[in-house]
């Protein structure tokens, strides 16, 4: 049985073409690709790439200025934050939540819309593995080109589970028996009909949106659609901690709001979702509020 795509580039001594992440004494990262005969230059001096080729991970190299740098292969969370960008990337904290709560498993058939720079695409491909399927849709050709280059750079070539289509999801989606659909786009509610046709019963729709207005409209549209159970929505915030002797405190900076996530599961055909009993706060639906379909919302009660 052949090893998974990209595995050979994740272990063993450094090789030509590998991504290397250097860490300086202040904890700053520098990422580059190993090339024979080339040199890495900083304002603290330089060293030849050949010094790392054939060396194990965790090697410390010194520049001509005698400054030490720790050399490791970048982890995927490091790689996606340093790779070239065509659009904003999905942060690792959100990608991890998507993989967990959308339950993306090895061999899964996944559709993704809104590729951006290929950050979430890389996480999804690692999760579904070579035996799975990820069909990504991106409206903008320039974003698709950047994503393709970033994904292939990380995996060392074309991933056998990946197909990339330039175009709108709702106009081009032809996949069937899909296990998961992940939407990272401005108006995910516009794709609900296409997504419902593609998903298997029990399949999961996961949407990533940036604003509260997008979140509200997506949730209300899913409720009105009738082919999904009650959606769940949340956000995550990541705060590092400073640990130095007895000085143990949260960092002053954190990765706060990046986006909202929501999930909903596809119901079997012909099944009506159970009526969800909820008691919205007084005034949650004002007299001037109309639902996604244009009907005035019922009074709370």
C-alpha cells in the first residue's frame, strides 16, 4: 500500500524542494524552499541551503553573523498563515472546528465553495485522504490559481482527491452522494437548493460567514428551506498564554473574531423537520421584520 500523498515530505532528513521554517532567538519565523546552491539571507548574516539538505529536522544552523536559527518543517497551521494570498485565509482555529464539527472523515466526499487562497482546502484534503474526494468551486480564476499553487506546494504535487472548478457552485454543482458541503462565501443561502440535492441524508452543511447579518440570514434561510434540521451556530476565539517562571498570564493579544460557523444536517426526502420550540426575546421579531422568504414572522409566544 502506497503512503499518503505528501507523507514523504513530512518526515526524514531535509530534501531539495522541502519547505523549511526557521525560528530566530526572538521566536520569529521565516519560511523558504530548499534549493541546492542557494543561500538564505537576513540582516543577521546568511548560510547556504546545502547546510540543511540531508540534515534532520530540529537542526540548528548559524549565519555568518553567528546567529542561531532552529530549522523545522512548517506545520500546516504555520504554512497557511505564511503562504501567498489571493484572498483572506481561513484561520487554523476555524479550520480545526470545521474538520471536527462537520465530522470530515477519511474517504469522505466533500464539496467546498469559496477556495480563497487554499487554506481550508489543504486541511480538507489532509482529512479526506487519497481515497476521498474534495471538489472545490471558486468564482474567481485568479484566486483559483493562487490556491492551486499553494496546495500543490504543500503536498509536493497534485493531490489525487482534489478537483477544482472555476465557477459558481449553484450553476456548476453536479456532484451527488456528497457527505459534506463547506461554504465559505458571501451569500451561502443562495446555494441551499443545490446543496440539498447533492447531500446524502444525514450529510452535513457547514457555512463560514463573517458578519452577524450573514449569519442571521443563513440560519433563517436554512430553517425556512425545510430539508435541514435546526442549524447550530458559534464562533471561536484563541488566546495564547505567557509562561515564564511565576509570570503566568494571558497574552495581551489574541486571535478574536474571524468568522461565524454554523452546521445543519440534511433530512431524508419527504421529511418535515420537527417544529423547534424556542422563546425568542421580546422584540426579536419587530413589526417591520420579514423572514428570508418575505413573509412576516409570527409573533413570539
